C-alpha cells in the first residue's frame, strides 16, 4: 500500500478525526463525502488521489490535494496530541513483579 510521508488528519464528526495515510484512504474519504456537498475541489482531489494510487502522479501531489480539500472545507486538523500507538493496552502495565 502506498503511504504519504506524513498522514493528513481530517475531522469527520464533532469529536472524530480520521487519519489519512495514503491515496487509498483519501479516495475512501472523498467517495464517502455527501454528493450534495461535492464541488470542483472535491473532483480534483479525488482524481488526483486516484492518479497517485495508479502511480500516474506523485504521492506528494495527492497529499497536497487532500490537505487543500480539508483546509477549504474547514476540516483539516493538526496531528492529535495522542497517537494510537501511544495508548497502552488494557491488559496490563507491562511491569514484571520483582
């Protein structure tokens, strides 16, 4: 799977942020966008991500396109302070009794 050098974070709902790690994620996100809210920017971003997925455009161009879409729609957010890999599992503290 092709991935961006850094993920893009887009707000889906009030308290839900979606991590877009590559053109595949971006395509899924854009295809889920409500049809009534689609515009030229949506079309360009989607086509750009599809072309990057097919290796017809660089990944950086697709990342820039999904970021521009998110920024224009007001849903682009900075990376969350707590990343999924930072959360410890509920199975235990990882400590071993002495």
